[in-house]
């Protein structure tokens, strides 16, 4: 199908529909049930048929769960799919048994059964939730939702609106059916499962009215399985305020934002376009630059605001590089470069041909897939540095569960807190984190096609 996205540079006037100010938010009133099941929704533009998706409570994206820092999250997952599932709470510093990784932190939730997730929300920020079982298929079919944890009321920034933008892509046939080629070797060995239809909150475009001179908080979440969004802005002054839920020490003025799979960015956005104009967020794609979100600017111009203050920080540990132990990670494999020395898979040494035959293409430190022993065994409170050498010809989004990390930059300075790091092809980058959360935590590429074909490992903190 040809995605109906409007050309960014040609300007925007032909929006075919106007979304009203619906609130996907939900207030914290005790337990929520998330029922994972197959359903049908109008995903493609109205001239196309409905699409069969897998969804939580028949909604795509799933219900935005909204809480305040310090609340208890209390969610019952019901599995009405025909296969095992779980929920992973992406980016949360939570107790290990709540992390949702089947075979590592919990038993899989079998069809017809349920599982209770209950834990305290210690950090404010933008998070998301998704299955951690057969993720290529389950996430690609629509199972993903956002969890917003608000700062306590007195600490929230003063904004005219606070919106969640779930950026996603879908691989659809011309009849709006999601293609079921989830195990395609080409996707696994190349850039992952890219879609051909991009959506914001499961619509081809988001459109809102916005006051001239107003300030918005936009919570961007990339739930796509492989697409790296490269975002540009028009008629907006954009301040990057938080990455992967964690506030920056000072909001930074930006003109572009790159968002890898699983990453989030909280933007404070001042409307600089005038009344009657349109402010835009656009995505740079191979075939052009396309508007994803449009703001129809209304009302009398207001005085420009001073630069926004930093969001209140979460309580993070201190990363002391001098005390740190270094554990290197070499990423290898995939098309072009391959695994010349083969790799260890399920206890056997295999060459590239044998691995490809088993649907495996990548290795971390020569290990293909989840090894019996973790790549790091840290004692609680230890600081670990992981220099990551991406010797592949592709970009990867490395995600650590349970703890945030900081990038070690030139001269030993530390970058912002993150839970997912985008590494370009051939890049070497280093992360450091305080292993303060006991348990077994996954460390993997968040492009599930890569994860299932070798790019996963784990870290034990005890
Ligand atoms: Cu969002 Cu291991 O994943
Ligand atoms: Cu990858």
C-alpha cells in the first residue's frame, strides 16, 4: 500500500481528518486489566479495510497508563492470545520478578492464564510496555502501550498540553493485512523488520489545535521494531527535556531528534508559528520528509516564554568511573560482515552456514543468543563499564533492563541517563552503570529481529 503521508516541504493543507482532543489517559484507580487478544481496527486510511491486530483491551496503541511518581502500578495481564506472552515494563527500575522476561524473571503467561504485575513507580517519566515473548510478531502486530509517570503536581512544568506520540510502523499488504513474514531471514540479517506504513498513535498523522506562543510537552515513544526516526520541526522551538524517561540537567534546544526503537524523548515545544499557520513535526525517510504531527495554530500571539526549567530529577546513583570494572562487548554478525569465526549457540560451536540454517546471524562476544552464564556478574552497588564495539554493518539499539546507564564520552565525561543506546554501524561506544538493582537483567538489541537471531545476553546483579 502507499502510505498516505503528506509531503513536508510542500506544506500541509489536505489533512483528510481532524482528530479531536481525546484523552487516552487513565487515572490511577486501583487495578487495571490488560487483556491481550486479537481484534480488528481501522489502522490504514479510511479507504482501506480494517486490519486484524493483536492488542491490549482492543486498543492500539494500548491504553496509556497514567500514574504519579510513588504510586503502585497494579496491572493484571490476561492472555487471550493463542501463544505465550508477558509484559515487560520498558525503562522501569523495578523488582526483578516484575520485569516480564519469560524464562529469566518469570514463567511465560500461557494462553488463557493471567499474571499480576504490581510494583512501586519510583521514577517519573515516559515509559512503555510490551510483550517479551515472540516480540517480533507480538510487537509488530500491535501489542505496545505507554506508561506515563507524572511528577508530583507542584513539580510539573507549566504547559498548555501534555501529549503522548507513539511513533510506529507497520508492514502491510495492499489489503491492509499485516504481513506475517516475522521470521524473514533477510530482516534478521539486515536492518530488522521495517514497515511500509508509518503511524502516530495508530493514525497516519496527528493533528491538534495549539495556541500561538503556547508551550506543549510532547512525549515521543518509538515502538517500531526497526525504524530509527529522524525528526525535524517547523514553526516550533524544541527543547529536549528528557531521554528514556530521565530528565536532562538542562533542557537543550534542538533542531532534530533521532529516536531509535524503544527510545523516548520528552520535548518541551514552544509554538513559534503564527495563528493560521501550521506547525509540524516531520520524519525524514528515504523517499522524502513527511509530516507526522501538525498543529493548527490559533489565537492571539502571546509573549515568548523564557527557556524552560529542567524537569525534576529522579533519584539516580552516582557513576564513579574510577571505581568501575570494565567488561567489553563485541557485536558481530549479520549480512556483509558475517561471523567468520562462527559462534557458540546452545552449547555448540557452529559455523556461519550452520547458524544461518538455524535462523541465527549475530553474536555478542562470540555467543549467539542467551548463554547459560551472564556476560557480567556484578555485586550490588558495583559500577560496570561496557565498551561496546559494533563490528557489524548495521545500527543497533542496545537496551539494558532494570537500570539506566550513562554513556562515557570523550575525556571521561558522562552523557545523559538512558536505557537504550543507538550505535551506528562500525561504532564503538561505552556505557557505565551502577549495578544497584539485584536480579537477572537482559541486555539486548531492541530490534527484535536481531534479538531473536542472536543479539541477546544478560547481566546478573547479586
Ligand atoms: Cu523493551 Cu527487553 O525490552
Ligand atoms: Cu540490532
